């Protein structure tokens, strides 16, 4: 029996399988994906690989060419124990979509630039794979948000979810989106804007941060509301309760818009439509390989200056 097999109550071995989600845009990424697959298969763990765009990078590498391939659909990770992501934040968000569909943990190894969502960097790939093989990791839940878009008559246009944020965006840049912001079924303010970003704590370091929003620690359950280039006096970000319902109503005479979840799931928002956001009914299961504090991750990823820090002094010294 291989080291990757376990015994069921009936005495038979349990087959282990992992969905590998690589960003194959660079040769270094392809080599990292091949290395991960070789280590996993060497330990007796089966690997299937997600094909996002063309198959040429996979076909050109002997270790990746032989792996079974799946497309981005809800059943892509069915039967797997974990989704392993090799890439940047965009790749991670797409992989999280597949992991959440099967209620599986997702682990990110950063091969991109900032890679805020990744757990470790490419230099630690071998050690990360070893911990996956040995199941030496813990899993924490990350809050999500659920999004519902209805038309002016209350008819359903679409439903989705987000790990980072939903961005209600004006489509026609020659004008503005005239919108009314609502919290807990009461109006807060109306303004013309490029859009409104509604974010989780995980997403507070992404689009909402770039638009001027605060950083929320991921242990906090809250919903962040950040107007984007609003033409109004009251455009400060709001941090509201996770039990709140946040809504954006599009004025019936304004430009068409769209609700963009995590940068790639899109639902149209025609004039007069309503975008309603609530606490997500299913979290993303996030693999942690170490106990690094979020503060340290923030300093490292954003390259914040901390020179001169002394830390707390010991008592009596």
C-alpha cells in the first residue's frame, strides 16, 4: 500500500486525488506545476489538472501531458480531497469557485506578483507539497457573500457569490451610474459614481483597498461597502454587520451596469435593477500551512516600512 492510501472501515484502501489549478502563462509556472504533479504522483496521489485556456503548455511537458484534464465547471473537483493552486490571486479566485462547489479546502502557492491569497511562495513549493501528502495542515473558513440581482419589477436576473467582492460597475464610461445605497432596507445615500464595491474582509486588500477602503483582518466577520469615484460629499467606506443586508439600487434613468463577482462572474444590472448582498451561506475552506499572523503577511505583501520597531519590553527591564 502506498503512503498516500488509507484504510476504510471495511478494510479497503481509499484513493487520494487532487485537482491541480496552474497558471500556465510562463514556462517557470509550467515547470512548477510539473514538479508538484510529480511529487504528488510519486507519493501515490492521483492528479487531475484544470485547463483554463489552451492545452499547448500542458501538452509540451511530459509530466503534465499525461494527466487527466477537466474544464471549469462545478464538478471539476468532484471526488478530490483538495484543490491546489499554482499562480496569482486571479487563478486562486477561479480555483476557489471549484473548491467551494464541492466543499473542499483550497491551497494557494504564489507564482504571481503580490499573491495576497496564496499561503506560501514558489520557493517553498516542495515543502508545501510534502505537507499536503502528509496532511500536515489546518483548514479555516473564510467568509463569503451571496449576491442576488433583480429587475425593476422584482424578477430574478441572476444569483452568484464572492470570496473577495462584488463590484457594481457602470458600463458606459461616458457617464456615471446613478445609484442609491441601502443598508438593512433603509436608504443611506444616493450619488453618481463609477460603481460600488461590496467586499468581505478577505477582499478588503484587493479592489476595495485600491479604491481607498480600509484593511479588515480576516478573523473579522463584516461587510465592507466602498463607493468607487462617487460624485458626492458622503463617500466614505462603511463597515457593517455580517447580519446586515446591503443593497445597491440602480436608478431607472441611468446607464446599464453589471455586477462582477471576484473579477470573473458577471450578472447584468440594467437600469432600475437591484443588487442585494448578504452573508454567504457557504464559506471557502482555506488551507493554512503555518501560524503566520495576518499582520506579518500584510507587511510582507505590501512591503510596508517597519524599520525601528522595538516591540514590547519585558517587565522589569
